[in-house]
């Protein structure tokens, strides 16, 4: 039996810190993942002009957006995204949320984020790490409100 961490195509992971090396061009990053860069970025046509730019020349939010999109479109069964919305412009967050809704129909998404409003809109199941404990929230909005995270 092959250990899960050695199974190709099982899981990809976006850490909270930048993923792409600063000198790596966006088109090359997509190619490394076996992706057509234009297809992966199709929901953000303004990014297509930046395909030949190194990741280090992008703003932090744009780089984050590209990293999330590339991993979402990669051929894996699961994608784990740590703080996927960090630095991403609100207008891009809305579109990215729609992309995630489409992608979650074909693969599992695991999200960790402090920006729970964006995450709640996407999640089928919500766990909260609170006071060192992981809790399943049967009613996420109520559970967050009861713990002082939300007023609504």
C-alpha cells in the first residue's frame, strides 16, 4: 500500500506564506502543474497579460489569487488552502468564491481562514478551532456568534 503522501494527484496545498518562487513566470508555474495557464485564469482576464511576468513582480494579492487559481485547477482530488483570500481585492474575492463553488463539485476543498464570512458561503461542513479545541459547528453562524466572532 502506498502512503497517502506519496499518491500523485491526491492533494495539493497552499500554505499561508507565498508559494511561487519570485523568479518563476506564471505560465511556467501553470505548466509545472500540467495546466493551461489561460484556462486556469479565464475568470480573471486581466491576469492573462501577466502570464510572462515572474511571480515576484506581482502585488501580494494578485500573486495570492494566481496561486489559489492554479491549485484549484490542478488535477488533484483535494486542495487545502490556508488563508486563500489574504490580500485579494474584494471584487476578486467575489469571483474567486464563485470559482471555488464550481471547483468543489469535482474535488474536495479544505479551507482555513480568519475571514469566516467568505468561508461560510462556501462550506458544507464547518469546524472551528477555538481555545485549542476543534469543534464541529452544526449551525456555523450561531456557533460563531455564541463565541463572539459574529454579531449577525
